[in-house]
């Protein structure tokens, strides 16, 4: 898929919305990132993939297909903005928000193919045969 096709695919509710946050403070783990998006009320989050890039983390948030909250006016407006190739800004509401008052996350529609960007390659498993030990018998004195 090309860049435009992936973006269009990832912001369609029938396929499941796929968002990307490029820079997150390391104090956030996948549970706390998921909690922030749950409190936003956008929809049912299927999974959150977190990767470390240098000091900061980045996250891919994948919503279940057809679960975007269309009854919430804020969620509807956010989806409209994503369809217009805009981005949104979220201020996380964790217990350390007093220490980091200017912190915010820029949230984009994921422009990568979600099937390629979230699946790690499987590890290769090889079975190594046990080496055959040579049995040496002492020489008979006779």
C-alpha cells in the first residue's frame, strides 16, 4: 500500500482506526497510554503497541473495527479532522501532570501499513542434535 492508501485505510471506521503518537515520555507504559485514550472516549481500543526510539517512546493505538464512538461530539469531530489529514493534540492526565504542565502528545493517523508496522518477526527455533560422545575404553592389560 502506498502512503495515501494506508492513511485512508487507517482512518476508516470500518477497518478500525489506527493512530500514531511519535513522542511519549518514558514514564508512560502501554497501560497508561491506553488509559488516556479510554478517558478520551474515542472507542474500544483493541491494542497499543509501544516502541522505544532513543530516550522517548512512540505508540500505535489500534481501535476495533466499527467501534469509533459516533455518539460523542468530540470523537466525531476528531474523526472528521483525521479524514481531512489533520492532527490533534492530547494532554495526558496522569498523576505527574503537575511536574510536566506543558506536556502534550501529537496524534496522527498512522501512515504505515498496520500489518507491517505492528507485527514483530517470529523468532527462529532450531533443534540441535545432541553430539555423539565417543566412549573410550581403557586398554586391557592382557
